C-alpha cells in the first residue's frame, strides 16, 4: 500500500486498539522473530517457553517493549520493508494517551453498563490487543487440528474461523507464511483474505503473488 494508506491504517489501529495499541512496525519485527525461531528459545511468544497463558502474555509484553525501545537488538533483515511511523507510535504508546483511553472506557462503561458485573470486562477492554494476540499465539500453538506436518506446534483452532478472520488457521499460516489466504481445505474460509481482496479491488492495497 502507499505511504498515505499506511498512515490511515496506523490511525485505524489506534482507534480500534486504543489503550493496547500495537505498532505495526514493532509487531512486524516480533512476528518475523516468531517465524524464524518458532517454539525455540528466541521465540518472543511460545506456549512451549512459558507455563501458562498469562506467563506468555507477560513475556510477549516484555519482548514487545524491548523491541520497541531498542533494548532487544534485532538484526536488520527483520526490519526490512516494515511500515514505520515512529512519531505516531510514540504518541500512541505514551502514558497520557493510554490514560485518556482508560478514562474514556470507564465513562462508556458507566453510561452503558446495567449490571455491576459488566465492569468485570473492563480489564479485557484495557488490554484487548494483548488478549487477541494471546488467544491466537497460545491456542493456535496448543489446541486444534493440523493440515500440514511442520517442525513446530502450530495448529488451526477451528474449521470455520469467523472470529479471527483467518488468523486462527495458524498451521496453514506456518506452512505458507507468505500467502495472504490462510484457508486451505474446502471448508476453511479466510475472511481477512476476503477483506484484502476487497481492498485490492478498491485499489487501497495491491496483492502480489507470493
Ligand atoms: Zn505461530
Ligand atoms: Zn506470520
């Protein structure tokens, strides 16, 4: 996509992820490290390296922070061609911005919640980006079925992945990381790929043959 559209999507991530904003640049590096070292010692998030879901979420958070701040030195090959907007990332990651989002969520809950237990969902709202990542990165390396024999623990979570828009076809993705369509069998359908086709037809992005 063009630089202009790239920035539209940066802002889109900011609006939809709010207090748990994830930088496409930093996550891009982390994701490439995950592919390069899947389930091994240098995998930034693997259920094989951590005792439970929250342990993995904490480790993912620390690795993300260290890549973002530069504390974790990463080879240049992992940074090549990633979208970058450091000024915006710093603004979106700042404590003040996160505090404003947090207040906004509390106000929205206060206006809409009709039962006390609705407020129990607030922590999930604060960290929704982290939870979404954790569900894919934990479950898709633990439970589900496989289409391909690969040298890692990746699995497809559900035959019909309508919740993660194709991201949960994780075994397929580890087998063919460069293909935009994560569906493989006749019953699998990747809604994320359908969205990409639409954006391609609207000339927002250009799909290239992998
Ligand atoms: Zn994986
Ligand atoms: Zn990937």
